[in-house]
């Protein structure tokens, strides 16, 4: 199929020029037959003379680099040793394979999603009064360079919710549904009789009324206890209550004794203390301003538990640029840039659809969805195809966004062919043989899409 | 203001040209003492490429300004970005290399020398080099007997910078060795500060961690062997060093932000987060080279020597490690101006200009230590020059760039994976050995 096209494609005009004799087999060039007599009068040398400059330019700038890259791809890093197809084998193993896989994900996901968004925006804005303004806003990211967009999204995806917008929104939503803990990150003083169970801490021994149980914690940021009072020993209690104190067992400046309330050690107010018997909570209390708590007498003989909700670390959002999400995150930034492009082309196509057809469908009782699904989309199909294929070609050479957004720890997880090409050829490795092999693979991937586009163009012309 | 500078520059130009005319020793009555004579290069343009950004770049521009003032040449500073080898490789490939480049890795110097990309030093530069540099530093700038580079900048990469307030609040002092260091860290953690700030988003900070542990634990001989890949990364000594490092990296009570947080912290941030808040610091101690001082000076309000102090990397084995790094200036073009620039960079004058700004240690032994702006800098410089030729050069900087100096690949990447998963020592060793074998081609 493809060989037919390529043989036919460039061959026709060249054969036409110098020859100019006979009737072409194809009916298509017939339409331009009016030019024939004039080309018949020019000699082959004149035609060649006119063609020469562009042939030279094309040869030097396109054909030679392609041929040389293909040649170079069969040699090793130094360029002197012939390695056969080893470089190509490398492309499909190790780091290269990740790049191939990611490139495939890119080629499939990015153009289709960008086109879908473009279609959505185009259709929705078509009948809105402020549609043009909206289109301008959506199209605006196209005016930004990939580099700048990369830097912007690098910031958007920062992990720290105080810096990265994505996580700021995400944690904001998340924190609306969960309560803050009082002392995030606190943990029991080791060997103080408290055991860690999940995020909760439980006393090893049951507690008794009349013998206050001290629960020493450490690892509390000084800012969290800045305005807390000093801790004091709990009363024994008179009515059989179980009492005790929860405090920050760390003396500022060091020198404190472990498990003992030293002067100046702070109380931890607001900590929830539960008494647990046979896995059931029988009583619970919160510590007061001086860190003491008092549980009713049912708690006697139970184990005390400080539930995890006291100490949960603040939710830190999603690891956008971690190994698993880095590629989708970067694709999202690409879509942000290119959905506008798709929208503008599709909107132009939309304007060319005959209104009567839509009206006729509506008259026949089709609802808007059916009109969209059965009339608009089929009529737009050629445009959608052009947009998708153009974006696919564009996506195959995606480099800047990945290079800039992916942090070095996950760069290899986000790798794509163009980036791998750059890193291996001009990066530390300096292996231009391998780099050339990647470039040939990229060429092979882009050729089918070129053919599709060329065929479509021809069809348009012949119509 | 602009006219004033222009007049001053013109004056300086006429003075230099006048003096090269009469050949006098006194450089036109300039106030400071000059130890190097440079040719008149009026109208020449050169490019100097270096990895430095931010404050380091600003400081280095002062050195270039001084060169412009003395020679009349126009100097353009070209930032290379993280990947110096990549940047220069493509520039050289494109036939338009900068005149002079600062290579941050000795491995790149060797690699470039082998590709015949570097121009050997001329006599005037060699003269300065012999006068001002010890043999150890000269050797690092040479390859197979030919001298190519001048170590303009040295780094002492065995320093722990700590937040004095956080240490005082926890009641701990400077540690004697690795074990007491870890104990102190746990105490600081008890006090409510996650102690260690690791800039794990930059792979090179992790290689420095490993190298210090390894040099101190396995000793200099093993260190040299591993650096040259004569022993494999699967060697038991590597396992021991990684396990030791895992005592720290594997304990999320000790890492500021935990392992994931450390991995996302770039080096500059690892410094600022340690020294920004003194009531509730985000971290108590950050390990890295002397250039931490630059970040402290420029990005925080902390006072070096007061709020910020330094202790040497705690010894794991018999001796405290002294790992150094450095930027070596090399000529990529044979131009007169490029040679003059190298001569200038080898001189004590250039080192003096840069040293005054702080955050810079010169391997130049003739440089008066009074040039450094504070005692901490002087101490670091003293430690370095006192080590004589006993120091060991940063291991990752000696390796081919593909292994030791490429973002997201080789040793940087393998150690980032190790930081993410510190229990998997064997896996880290395997990954290190695999990429080392590929890069060293053995």
C-alpha cells in the first residue's frame, strides 16, 4: 500500500515535467491538463535547471541527514565499529524500551484527548455569545513556548501544597472532609510502656485507679507546644477514677530524664485518651490544659490507647511527579497547551457545516445529542482526522515538556524517544550510533502518519 | 552612573595599553597588588562557560569583570545548565565551543582530552600553576602527562552544616563519629525537629553522602579502586557502606520530610529549609560542600558562624573523610584571549576576587587566607590545604559522565532509588554495577 503511494507520489510530477507526452493513466492529473502544452515546450534541461536549487536544498537538508543517520545507526558510539542491528536492539530494551512504551502512551492518549477537548470547546462555544473571548483564552497557551509551559507546570505539580497549585487544590478538598490532628508526628518515648499499633499507641500494662499513668510523648515540633502550659503530675483521684498525664517528654536544651516530668516540660492538651478492654472502647477523655486526663472507674483494668487521629501527619497531596503519575501529569500539561489548537481547527470546520443538515435533523425530531453524534461528528470527521494526525506527528517529537517537568529522580520513568535520543547522543553517554537508531525508529513511526496526511491532502485537492 | 563606569573602563583600558607599551612592571599604578601580567586584548571577545547559577554566577562574573578591566577584552558568561558534558558536547559538535569552560567533573576532563577537544596550557599558565598549586591539584588537571586544566575552584565536600539553635534546643553538640552522630540525630528528632535535610532531588548530593561514608569506612585505597572501577560495585565494602548509609536513610524519623520529601528537595532548598526558621526549624543539619555557605548567605538571613556552624563529616571508620570536588578551567579554543583567561584564572588575583565574595574555596595555596570573608570559610580552606595531597577527589566526578554526572541516569539515579527504598542494598548495588560496567566499558 505504502509503496504504491510513494512510487506514485513524487514520481508523477517528475515524469510529467521532462516527458509531458501521452495521456497519464491517472484521471486525477487530468484536471490540471491545461498546463500540459506549455510544459511540453520546455526542454528537459530547463526543467532540471529549475528543479536543481530545490533538489539541492532538499538533498542537503533532508535526504542526506536521513541517509547518514540511517548509516550511522549501524555503528557504535565511536563511529568506527560496525554493530549491525545492536543499536536497534538497545532501543527495545532497558531505558529505550521505557521510552518506546511512553511514546506509545503519548501518541495514543495526548492527541485523542486534546482533540476531544477541542471538539467539546468548539461545539460548546459555537453558540455562546462570548464564544470568541472564550476561544481566545483556550487558545492562549499556544502562544507560550513549550519551555515556559514546562516551567509553569513544574511549579503546578510541586509536592508541597504551599507551592504546587495542583496539590493545594487536592489537599484543600481532602482536608474539608478530615479533621486536623492535634500533634502530628508525635510518638511515645521509647521504653516508656507504650506500644505502637498502626498509628495508635497502647499501654502495655492495664491501668489501675489511684496510680496515675504518665504517657510521655516525644517528637513534637516546638511550634506545636509554644503556648501550652507546663505539665504537672496528675492527682490520684478520689472516686476510683483512672488518671494520668500526657506530656512532651523533652526538656528544651536537653538534659531531661526520660519518662519523668522535668521542670519546664510542656503539657499536651487536647489529646484523646481511650480506655480499651478486650478490643472495645469503654471510656474516653481528652487531656486538659495541664495535660492531665481523668477517666471514669469503668476504665480500671483497661489498657489506655492514644488513637491515631491525634498524631496523623497532615495530608500531603498526590505525588504528581512520582514514577507512576509523571507521564499522565506531563500529558495533561500538553493537552492544556494543544486543546486550543484543536479547538480552533475544529471550530473552523464546524463553521463550514451546512446549517440545513442540522436543521433537517432537528425537524426530524433528533435531540441535540443525536444531532451532535449522528450529524456534526460525521461531517467533521475529515477535520478531526487532520487534527489527530497532526497532533500525533507533533507528539512523536515531544521533548521539552518531559525534559523540563520530570524531576531527575523520575526522568527515566517519564522518558520518551526524543528525550532518550538527546540524552544518549549528546548527554553523558555520547553514543550517537544509538541516538541515530532512535531517530530512524522515530522516522519509521512518523512515515505512516505523513502518508495518511498526504493522501488526505490529495483527496481534498481532487475534490 | 553608566557614563561614570564607561569612563572608568576607558581609563583602565588606556592604562593597560599604556603599560603594555612601556613594559613596566607596575601595572599603571593600580591600587591593588597584581601578581600576573596579562596581554592587551582590546576588541577580543571570548565566552566562558560554567555550570554556576545564582549567587555563584554573580560572584564569578566579578572575576570576569576584573579580566575585562585588565585586558580590554569582552567576556561573555555562558551558563551550561546542569549537564555540562551534554552542553559542551553539542557546542563542540556544532563547531562553536566557548573559549574557556569550567568542567565540574574530572571524568569529563579526561573524556574530553581523549577526544582531543581540549587545548594544552601555554607556558604563562603553567608558570602560574607551578607557583600556586600543589602537585595533587595539578595532576587532577592533567591527562596522560599533558596539562589541560587549572583548578579554579575547590570544594570541601565533607562538611555538616548545622542549625546551632536546633542543636542547642536538643542539647547536643558536634559528634565524634557516625554512631554518636546518629544518636544525636535521634535526640534532635525527639525534640520535635526532623533533623537531616537531604537534597535528594539532585543526585549528586547523594553520591557525596556515599563517598564520604565509603572513604572513611573502606579507606582511600579501596576508594581509588572503586573510583577506577577496578573493584565492582557489588563488592562487600560497598554493601557495608550502603548499609551504614541506610541507618540514616532508612529511618524516616531522621529525614526531614521523610524519604519521599527528601527525594523532592533540590539542593538549594535543602539548605534554606535548614536555616530559615530558628524557632521551629524544618531541619537541623544539612550535609554538603563549602558552597552551602553561598546559599546561606544569599537565600537566608542566617549568620554564618553564629546561627550556622560546621563540623566535619563524622568518621565512620578510622579517619574523617576529606572528599573534594572542584571546577577545572580548560581551554577549548587556541585563541590568545582564551589562553590569557586561563592564565588569569590560575593566578592568585582571580582567586582573591572570588574568595572575597564568600562561599568559595580556592585550591590556590598562595592565596592569603585573609581574603576569605569569615572564619568558617577560613577553617574550611585550611582543612583543605592542610590535607595536602591526602584528599580524595569526588568519586562520581572521576567517573565517565554517563555514570557519575548525568541527571536521571547512572549513579545519581541508582542512589535516588536507594533513597526511595533504603532496604534494598543488593538491588542498589546491582543497579550501580550495571550502569558502571556500561559506562566504564569493562
